C-alpha cells in the first residue's frame, strides 16, 4: 500500500499519490475499469479531475457510484466569472453523479487579467465560496502550469485563503534558479498556513518534437508532453517528490505510466539520491517543459 498524509488542513488523509484524471479524457470504459482496479489495489483514495478533461468526469462517475465513500474527490473549473464557475460546478456534479465535490479548484490561474476577474466582485472565487456555504463543495483550491505559477499562487494566497495549490515540481524545473526561489517561498507559506501542496509533471521528460521525425499521423500520444518510461528514472523522480513529507504527487496524464508510478511510490523508503537524479537527467536528456517565455503554454 502507498503511504498517506494529511491533506493540508482539511483533516483528510490522502494517499501520497493522487490519481490525475487528465489521461481519461480520451479513454474508454475498458481502460477506466482497468485503472479502477489498479487504484483499488494500491489503496488510492484521492481523485483529481476537471470539467475540461473530456470524458474523465463521466468515466469516474461509475467509480463513484460504487465507491463514493472511498475517495476524496477534486475537480476544477476554467471559468473566471461567477456565472461560469457556478454553471461549471453544477455540470461537474451532474457528470460525476455526486451531490458534493470535496475540492473545487480554479484551474491554471496564471494570467493577470483572469486573476483579477476571478477575484473580483462577480468572479469565480465568490461563486465557489457561495457553493461552499451551500454544501456543494467543502474546499477551494488553485492550480497552474508554467514558471510563473508559483509566484501567482503566492499572490492568490495573499488575496484568498485557498485550501490547496497545485504546480509543476521536478528536478529539472527546480534547476531554474528563479522558479526554485519562487517555489521555496510558496512552500514556506503553504506550510505556515496549512495549505495542501500538490505537484504535477513529476515524470515529465520533455515536450514532444512537433511533428516527431518519422511519426507523422502518430496517434500513440496520450499527453501533450513525453513522460519518462524508464523504470529506474521513474522511481528516482517519484522519490524526489515524496521525499518532501507533506507533498502529494498527482499521477501522470499518460495513464500507461501510472502502474510504474504507483509501484515506485509503494517502494519509497523516505529519501532520494541526488546523484541518481542527475544521472537520469543527463542519460535521458530530460528538459524543462517551461521556459518562462515561448514554452509557457501547454
């Protein structure tokens, strides 16, 4: 079984690996059933999805119908205005077949104008606060990608008392000095205020070349980025994240790598080897997914 830890100040003990629903967007029922069995085998008790993840919420609905009490359920909204956020939440509740979502997150809140709208009088934050008062959700979080997001999360936490944050975290991204500095400041604030810390892109290798040489018409890609596939590199990458005892690792968008991630998490011994991580970066040519400039968007 995979270890669990308190998910911030929520009081819920979530497994250190959270199932990321992005990979279900183009999946079918057979794949969903296979993944459900895998999650049950490892005792995963926390699901993360989004209204924008294609059929993910619909496929998860069958899991929740038979096992709602087994899962802490998180979803997301891309809406920035009050009406859009309310409508999106109601659609997610219907698609998931539930009366309540445990954590609803403002998805990819990084652009300044969108941030101002979301926190404004008729913004998404007010809609989620009202939904919390009505018992439709319990907690409110914020997520994002790119090298600007740690700094924007700090700004968000100054404006509103979010219960969780989610951001990219892996060795090659943290080798970027400015991003590492922002992440450290964010972690300090989260730990001081009991904000749950969720990480993504743990096993990201690099962006796919577009088009891939000799791969025109290739339909094997599930994620927009190439994940690590090497067993030992995945083990080291998982160790890197889990060595921070209050961090949660959201599983990969490419569900085919999930069994390796879960097996690695089950074997985690409490630390990581920086030399092994450095060797993996060189051997596999691991590159940052984001550069703060042209490579900020997914």
